[in-house]
């Protein structure tokens, strides 16, 4: 059992919610292309890359697209999405985030972003957290998206902490699986709340105590469920 020395946060759905922005952008693109797309379809896109999302949407298309056309569609979606992001502000930061980051920093933990999004930096700038993390790893730095563990392993490397001493905060099942594949413990929030393999589950970060971050650990058995060491403090972030 190893003490946690770094916490790696997914971005969308953990730090700030941009789910609606993504949905509206994909919906506009799909409508323009005559492809059926609704909120149920959108759930399949959670935690996966832009191009993989496009491939999922195209399953319902009656038209075959070339690789070049797909790249243009993905770029068009991103243009729509970035325009929608201009409405983001610090007030969009999710409950418990600011105080969580502050406490973890005060207690000497490294903090990082591990996101499949290629827009992590502009999002962080819009919500006032561009300088809040020791490392930001996003879709621009990886070749394989979640559930592949690449993004989390790279984030651990950049903050100089072994995977076994990292805790990931995720809101998507694909992200939870990626963290576990990296050998890290996981806090599941939002849509992933209640994931059976997570160390801890909560609706949002406001519901998690500092010691639950600090004392979370991974069992030495790869087959064992991630567990928490009992802690005496019950102080909340809020």
C-alpha cells in the first residue's frame, strides 16, 4: 500500500462541465450532415477522442466519408465547440474544485490534468485555472485515448510520481478503466459515480474529504479492488 503523492484530474465533468457544449457542437454538425444524433448517442462519446466520437456518430450515416472529409468534419465540430466555449467563466467551475486544489496543494501533493480533450488549455484559461496545475496532459500529447492509460501515465511522468502513488478523479467509465490500467486508484464522480471498481465515489468533489485523497491507495494485488485506508479526520473541503 503506497501513500498518494499526486492527484490527476480529468477536465470535462470533473473540473468544469462542458458536456452540453460538446453535445450542441456534435448535434449541429450531425444535423448539417443529415445524420441522426440525440442525447442517448451522445453518452457513447463520453471520455473518448474527437475522431473516435466522429466514427461513432457516422455509424448512422448513409454516406461514406473519406479520411480527408472526416478530418474536415472534426475540425468543423471543433470550431463550433470553441465558439461555444467563449461563454465559459470561473463561475462554471464545478462544486468543490477550488477548495480541493487548494488543500491538496497545501498538503504537498502534485496536481495534474489528464484529459482526452485537445482544448484543455483554452478551457482552463476561460475558467481561471490555467496556472493551477503542475502539469496539463491532453489530447494534443497522446496517440491513444481512454480507456488506454497513456494520458495518465504521461501525467504521472510529468509530475515525477510513480503510477502507484497517483489518484485519478474521473467522471467517465472509460477514464476509470484507463486509470486502473495505469495502476492508479480512482475517485469516480458525476456520471461514473458508483463505478464498482473505483476507490471512492461521489457526486462531486465537494463531497470528498482531504484525507480520502491523501490516504487512498492501491492494493498490491492487481486483481484486488482499489481500497481506502481508514482515516481519522472528517474535515470537509467546503
